C-alpha cells in the first residue's frame, strides 16, 4: 500500500472516529433534553397493573364463549396493547370452558388507562337516527300533546326511550353484544342526549383503517378518520344518499361504539369516497386510543371487567442488582482478558466495549421515551450476551491482523488487508445473531421478546462499533511506533505473535 494511500486512510479513520463520538455526545444531549434519563422497567422489575376480564354470558349466547373466541380476543387485546407502545405486557387466558378468563398485566403506573381501553368490545356500528331528545326526556315528540311517533319508532321503543335517563353514569357504561339487525336506545358518551337508532347499516368489520388526526382548519380538535372496504364503501354511500332527503333528525347517522353514540352528524350530501370521521371533542390521547382500538377489529365477545389491582415486582431490586452485577463482571473479565492476552492492543477492545456500552444505554433510554420500550431481566440478559458478540468481532479482526503480520506484512498494511478478510466473518456472525433475534421476536411472547429485541439491537450496535470505531482506531494506532515496531507490550512483539526469533527483520516487514 502506497504512503499516500495509507495517509488518506488514516485521515479518514480520524474523521470517522470523531463523527461517531460527536454523534454519541449529540444523542446524549437529546436524551437529557427530552427527559430520557431513566430506564422504563418491566413487570418483573417494577410491578404494574393487572385486570381480569370475564366473558359476559348473555341469554342464548353461552355457546359463543369458546376456546377459539377467547384466543381470538387475547390476540386482539395483545395487538391493542402493543400499538400503544407498551412493551413487555402480558396478556393470557386462564381457566376452561365458560369460566375461561383473560388476564392483562401492564408495567408501570399508566396501566389503568391501558386496561380501561383494551377491554372495550369495539363493536362499531353506523345507525340511522330515528329520534333524539334530551338526556332525561320522557317523549320523542317536542309537542307533549302530539302522540304521533316518528317514522320507525314503535310504542315499545318509545317506552324504553322514556325510561332511560342518560344523566345517570350507570346508564352510560355501554356494552356490546346487541344485534346489528335491531333498533336500539342509546345515550351519547357525554350524557347530554339520548337516541332511538335504526338497525345498523354499516359495521365495524367493514373498516380497513383508523387514524387519529388533528384539525388544522378550525378549533374542533382531534378526530378519528375511518377507511372502508368495498362493501363498506357501497353501504355507507347508499345510507348517506338516502338520509340526505329525510327531515331532521332522521337525516343524521349515529356512530355507535359499544352501544354508546360518539357522534351523530347530519348528512348533507352522499358520501361515496369510502371514508368517514368520528368527532366528539376528543383529546389527542382519546383520539389515538380510539383509533388503535378500532384498527384491530372488534372483540368476538363482550367482557365484564374484574377488580383492577396493583401487582408487585416478581423479581425485584435484588434480581435487578444481580443482573447488573453479572453484566459488569462479564464486561470487566473481557477487558482483563483482552489486556492480558493482547497487551497494548487491548486498548482497542476496551474502547470498543465502552463505546458499545454507551450506545446501548443511550438506545434503551431513547427507545423507552419514544416507543415505551421497557427493560426486563430477559432484556438485560440480551445486553449481557452482546458483550460476547462484540468481543468475538474484535478478536476475529485482531487475529486476522496478527496472521498478516506473521506472514511478513507491515502493521499498517496488515490492518487493511486483515480487515478485508475479517469483515465478512464479522458480518456473517452478526447476521446469524440477527436472524435468531428476529425469529425469537416474531414467534415468541412475553419476556423472550424482550431478550430478542435487545439481542437484535446490540447486534446492530456491534456492527456500528466494529465498522466505525474498532477498525478506524486500529488504522490510527498502526502509525504509532510503539505498535508498528512490535515493542514488548504492544501485542505485536515476536513473543506475542509466537514467532521464533531466527531473523532480525523488524515487524514493519518488506511488503
């Protein structure tokens, strides 16, 4: 390798290391700026909130409470929890037959909001409005002397309407399980009005997408947009076309979720675009929660919520301390081994491990803030395993360099040629670890997913450190006479390399 080429390579190496260290400092500043200064811990380390959902058995629906229905509900609830950025939650079914229950456990103090949300049946219906009145109205007519009922309203529905008082909180609990083919009496979720609603014409299963959106044109705040499939688009278009020609309030379409009216907008013109909006003075969190619930479809069963309780850590501070001590000891032993075996070359392994540790800690802190990633003991195990992965990478590289020097190359040349031969091995080894992490993450649940996530994360970090720190640092050190001349403590002496001293050739070699 020519002198100019080596000089250019060393200059690039210094720039690469500088950029990496400055990037780490920048992300450290970002972590402090956004308040990402502590780890989010999982159930096994800090406890959380737990709730039991009991299937509601209504008249004639005993046969619906099947193992398949419970398992489907578990899958939907797990998706809802994960979509809210809550990692390491536990959703499982217990018991058998009609006594089968769903147990939801969520880490941290925010669990109450989660368990309130995930148990919703999310039974979405679009129903034409037949009549509307005040929350405690006793008649569907504005004129008490007029006994003529609105079109579609039977005396039985009128009696139910009069008996329902929507000012009472217990009458605004909602609930699924009502057939879409029958008319219903319903309160709005704020308790300010009550409705008689016709059979549903568009159903939640015909929704393909739900998103929370902030209004930019007025002060109406957040709302939820819905996209329909082909069947839903056709039925929604037909319903809105018909309602435009009817008098108020029968030109309104009520959006009903779990038996409660979220909004009942007036239909001024046919809507054939396959989209709709749910408004109702939502906050950002309420709109996001509603969109996430609707996104994964309705639960196949209605559930009654059991007692919500705080759960204590299953492992606690002692186990966390033990895991951290194990990681620190592992890191220390690798450092000591590197220094004893590689001598001066050990500075590269120590630096690589410290940089990898800094990037890993920053990543966990920032991911905890950004997506709610929580650290469990299994996740800590994944980080500890990463110490070995990083050590393997620089050992492969170091040994390749030493082989090149044994063959007579100068250290500067050996650093470059050794890298070309070692990097494929490093990439293949890390690719195997990444494949294992991906497979574990997508096919496992609970703590195993935490292990898989941290294993995958630290594998990516290992590649970053090897490519942007370990190799450039070796390039910089190769120009120092302490290493290039093979001094006793450099790690490149004849004794360290196992070269029999039959020649007085310097380690610079003649290549």
